[in-house]
């Protein structure tokens, strides 16, 4: 598999099974020789033809840090500015629910990030263009020397400083209010359970009924952790598409930058043509310091004028070529970006539709469970 050639016209995911199998905490020295603790992720790959033939060879595996995933994505963004590059999961816990820790080394957070990194690789490996990139193949199959191969592409030099200055990662800053309210509802039921249990201790005839109702409330309140874990799964799916907003903006910013460069090149060409006309006719159409000095001290010598005209002709020819190149660049970017945005829209509609339907089913199930709890409580009260 390591020597396999990447075929055009088919996605990598059709030829290779990919998964991020596990995460592991490690310690080591960073670039400034300071001790640090970090997490690495085990990527396993296996050729699909072996799986299809019923063979089950041991997967090839290698470890990657989160920063290496970031490097891969940055390379893809710069190399394919017309593509909506899939987002990475958040590097730090931006918001947490009551049961989750804000610690980046927390096992629950690391597991969520492992799932997110696997999802990133699967999305990239199933993309009709990104999946055939050789750097992606190196990332998945070559543990050592991968970074050097990336930097040799010179992708960093291609990243325009103005584009980087405009770039800002989109992050969800507000905690999930739905989860907070849900948590509150379940804890209210926990309070009901405690009140009914304490009340049952001082009641003779109603004691058994109150205690039974309290047990139902306690069981319902205790199920909050499992429900929040399921909510968390759907929230991560929705957060992925919130993060896609940054990728969409990057594509649009690249078009704006290309359009700006085209306009600047066009204005520069118009200016040089005007200078040529003024030099050739001797008629200055716009006020300039140079035009004023010519009037005061006389025109330039014919030889000087000819030399300047020749230079302007060369600059105009170069300018016309630049305008043509920038025009083609703009048109190609729009055409390619439109194709990929249509692909992204189909993917988004399908994914969000499925996620929202499943979320609705989960909410219906939760409501049915709540109805059942209160029906059971009602039966307990009727028996008092």
C-alpha cells in the first residue's frame, strides 16, 4: 500500500480503510526544551481490496499530534483555495456542560476530539479532489519525514499575508443553553425524588406511595448523564457545520483578494497607457509635478523620450499579460468554487437532515420516558 500510486478519478476512501483508532497521552520536550504533556492519535490504514477479498491483514499504523492535523489542513487550504476544506474539531474545550471537564487532557474531551479527527480524515479522503493529493497520502502512510515533504511544497510562501490577516477561526463562544435547561429539568426531578423520600418518612398511610414515586423521580434524574452524552453527539455534528462557516469564508476571501488584484492590475495598466499617450503627444491630461517642471524647464530630449516610450511599451505589454492572468484566475476560482460549494451543499443538506431527524427521535424518546415516569408516579399517588 505504501508504494501504491494514487489513481485519478477515484477517492482515496474507496481504496483505503482509514480510522483514528485511539489516543495516548505522552510527555516530552517542546521546541524551546521545556517539558510538556500532549496527546497523540493512532491512525490505522488498510487497503480496501484486501478487505473486499475477505483477507484481514494487520493495518499499517502511525501516530500523529493535533498540530500535524492542523499543518495538513493549512496546506490543503492554501493549495486548494477554491475548495471548502473540512474543519478540525476544536483544539481546546470552548464550552462544557456540567458533567464535562474543561481540561484538554480529560478522557471525555480527548475521545470526542479523536472522533472529530477521524471524521476530518474521512471527509478529506472522500473528497473528489483533496483525496488524490499526494501530501495527504504521505500523512496517512509515512510516519517520518512527512513535515519536510509538506514544507518542500512551498505552500507557506503561497499564503498571502493579506489573506492570513483576514482569516479568523470561527468558534462557538456561548455555552449550550438547551443543554443547561435540560440539565435543570432533570435536577428538578431529582429534587422531587428527595422531597418525596423525606416526606414518606413522616407519613404513615401515604409513606409507601410517596417513596415509590420518589424512586421513579430519582431514576429519571439519574438518566441525565446518558442523555447529555447523546446530546453531546448531536451538538458536535452541528458544531462541525458552524466551523464550516470559516472554510466557506476562506473561499470567498480568496475570490475577493483575486478580484482586488485584478482591479489593481487594471488600474495600473490604464495609468501606464495614459502616460504613454501623454509622452507621445506632449499633452498632459492630468496635473502632475512632472508636467509642471516640463513647462518651466522645457521638454525632455528626443532620445530620453524614446527610451521612456520603449520602457512604457514593455511595461504595458507585461501589464496586459498580468490582467489576462488575473482575469483567468478569477474566472477559474469562481467556476471551481461553485462546483465545490454545490457538492458541499448536498453533503450539508444530507448530514443535517439526518442529524436533525435523529435528534427529534431522541427528544420524542425522552418525552415518552418523562410521560412514563409521571404516569408511574400517578399510579403511586392513586394507591395512597
